[in-house]
C-alpha cells in the first residue's frame, strides 16, 4: 500500500512543493530510489546453479535510510542482533524513552548537532541517577566508583509518521563496581526506580536541556513549544520546501494537496483511554518535557532463538516499527521487570 501511494502521488507532491522552493536533492533521490527498489528493470543479478542449471533473477535493493520498509527492516534486525550478541553484556537492561515538546521536536528535526546534545543531556541525568542510587544502595564511598553504560537512539517519527523527535535509551539496569580485593569488575543490579526518582530525572533533564538550548542560541518559549512558530529561519531560507514539510509534520497537517494545512484523514480512531490511564497531577511531567520518561526492564541471558525484541524496538525505522505502539495518552512513567 505504501509503494502504490508513493508511486501514484509522488509527481503531484513534487509539483505542489515546487511552489515552496522544491525539495532538496537528497529527499528526491530517497523517493526515486525507493520507487526503483526491487524492480528487475532497475538492476538485478542472474544466479545460475552450476550443478543443475537452475537460474534465478534477483532484483537489487535501494539500501536507502529513509523509509523503505524492506531495506530498513533488514538493517533494523541486523543492528538489533549485533547489539545483543556483541555490545550489550548479559545483565539486566532497562529501556528508557524521553519525549519532548512539539516545538522542540520540530527544531531538533533539522538540527542533528543540537539533537545529539539534547540526547546527551538526558543520558547524563540518567547516569547521574544510577550512580546516586548505587552509592546509597551499595554503600559506595563516592559516585565515581559506580560505572554505567547506555546506548541512545534518536527516533524521528512514530506510528502516525508525524515528525516526532524523541530518544530511546537502553541503559544497564545497575552499575559496575571494581572489587577492591581482586580488582575485578562486578555488576550490581539496582532496584526498580521509584516514581519520584523518575520525576527527578525528568525535572533535571528539562533544566539541562534549557541550558543547552540557551548555550546554542535557542529558547524554550511556550509559543514554540505549542508549534505556533516552529519554522527555523535558516532552514526556511536555505530549503523552504523542506522547512514547510517539517512545520506541517510537526503540527500534524498536510503540507500539500487539497487538504494542505488540514489534519490528515484517519481510517481508524484510537479508543478512549480507560479510567486510571490518564495523567494525574502526580505524574512526573516536568517543564520542558511534555511526557515523562518511561522505563521497562528486560533480563538476560535470553534464549539464542529470540531475535532481540527489545533492541528491535530500540531503533525502529519509520515504516518498520513493531505493531501496537501505545497511543500518546498511555506514555506514563512506569517500570516493569
């Protein structure tokens, strides 16, 4: 369905966005390579068995990083297996999600350097919380004696394909401490973080992000948070067509066509949240963070036949994400083992 939709409407989108200055070459190339992906006429290999003579034509893939479900799904699975088998140790791992205000999401959508700094702000506060808790639980003389580990991935969209920059972090569910007797590194699992500890991470992350934005000449102005003035001036002058797409995607409206400026039509409507699943006044929603960080725990070792479902969800591409992504009102602070 995605391929047929792009194939049918891509020329029309190009024509409509030409009024805004057109799209950059890398965006046009992404779409055109996707439309050629898997077509024998666009390139193929002819495989022949030397024993029986059986032959087969294999179409070449686009290998792009935008939204090709086939190529991105393969890369997602390979990355997940690599992290499970060669990167993450066989210790409990906790999955954290950091969500941001809509205006900030649009800003980070085109500024990858600033996005990396904001992601670092969250991981820094996460590490600080782990070390602080480890000192209290294990009786360490200093937080410097506790060593943490985490892998962060920047996600640019969610199930509705709306521009939604947020961060997925796989953090070790404890700390590593050097044994004074034999100088060996020993891992210590920490208890599940409490709601107040998660709230503290959200609050300190918001403060650190605000300082990061100020140091880079940006602002957490409430108007920009609401997405009412989120078009970046530099991007508007350099790539006006791309800036128009960013602004429309952040607001959840169409950038071109008959419904330009209006919300897209939906085939399905999310059910109303059940009682007790909506945020209350005690949920850790801090200034600068529209939703609190979420966390969930997975324990190792895992059976070798399991293909790293947690790592797959850690870095899913736009069109290969796992089904059943929870709606926005379900993104509350929680921790499960």
